[in-house]
């Protein structure tokens, strides 16, 4: 309350947000949000702002997915194997003027996984593509094996890769089948989200993965294949030879950091609906596995 009184006094003096923030030891953005969320400079009242803040801070908050048309729509799409991200985005498209029909993908996940949060049927968790009934912690190491020689880490890739403004930077990984005896490679272009699947009928040794990637990118213009980001799986141990043959730079993610190739991780989750874990991925012929699609 004392800080809000200082903000009110500063506004009456005509002080800038920067001056007010320095006087109370807060970030400028904090002061800006405080004032903008309370009708702006001309209408800011410390007492009213403090009361509203107390109301918003009350816990527990009522869950959004309790009953009604929003719950019905989310349930319907989950049963059709839509991901929470797809549902959240589609709701904004179909109900652009009805914010009561908007919900974030995190809210959907919480309703599925957190005990006592909402009334989404617990069995709907089985409709998620991952098939898991609880969330896994991030930071896991996907595959073991010895270190790969001469790795160039993701921190050294060009700055243009990060903002996705320039096409031609890809993220790659393998989807493994039953007992790791079969595999399908996946490449996702970061800007367009264009996907190429790699047919690996003879195994996933480094030489065979190199050959599959080279075959996949052979039909593309050189400007559309500038770099590839991969995790530290041994299937790309021959990355130096691949770069010599193709002129394409290969960068490796940090250990325990699958989110550094997030587009590829999300795409693999979508593909698992059609290539489930515990199945033989070798049944997908080259014509199917080399198909390209945009997601």
C-alpha cells in the first residue's frame, strides 16, 4: 500500500515511470503494468488498486475447466487426439470475440495432471499423444553413449537461427521403435515447420543416418539447408564427414536439453500418434517415411 501511495503521488507530480520506479526500488515494467492495469495515469487510485490486487491474489482460484461449453469443446478435441497446444490455438480462431472460450495449453495440462484441478475426466490423459498420465521432468538425457568428437555446440550457431527469420536451419532427431530395433529420422525446418522423414531400413548407424539425411536434402536448394541442430545421439557421430560432403554445418544441443530443438520435439510428439512407441517402425516403407509435410 505504501508503494502504491508513492506511485499515486508521483503521477500527480507528473513524474515518469522511470523516476517513480527508482524512488520505490521497483522495475519500470512493474510500475507501468500497475498503472496501465488500473485505468491509466489519470484514474489511478492507490486504495482501489490495492483492493483489486488483494482480490486477484486470493487462492485457490476457480478452475476454468469445470463445466460448460469450454469443457465440452476441450474434451471433444482431446478425444480426437488433438494436443493441448492445438486446442488452445484453435479456440482463439473459432471464438475470436469470446474470451470465455479461450484457455491456455498449460491450463489444459493442469486440469489433466494436477490432483483436484478441474473436472476433466482423468482417463482423458490417455488421449494425449505421449500416452503418459503424468508429466515428465525436463532435463533427461535421451540416449547414452560415449562423447562425440569435435562437436560444435548450439551456442556457436549464427544469431540468425534464433529468431527464425531466415529459412534453412533444421532440427533433427530419431524416433525409435520397439526395443530400439527400428527408427525413423525426422528433420524440421525452424522457420516454415516443414518436415522430412528419413527412411532407415538398415539401422541407425552414423554412416546410414548420414546417407539418409543427404538423400533427403539433395532435392532442396542450397539456401534452404544452412545448418542442422541435433542432440548428442551417436547416430550423428560422423557429422564432420557429413559437413564435408554437403557443406551443411551441424550443431549439437547441450546435454539434458531437448527443448533446445523444441520444434523437432513437438513434431515428434505429433508423429507418435501415427508411429506409437513399442511398435516396429520398419513396417513404414520408404515411400511413406520419406513423405514431407508441413505442420
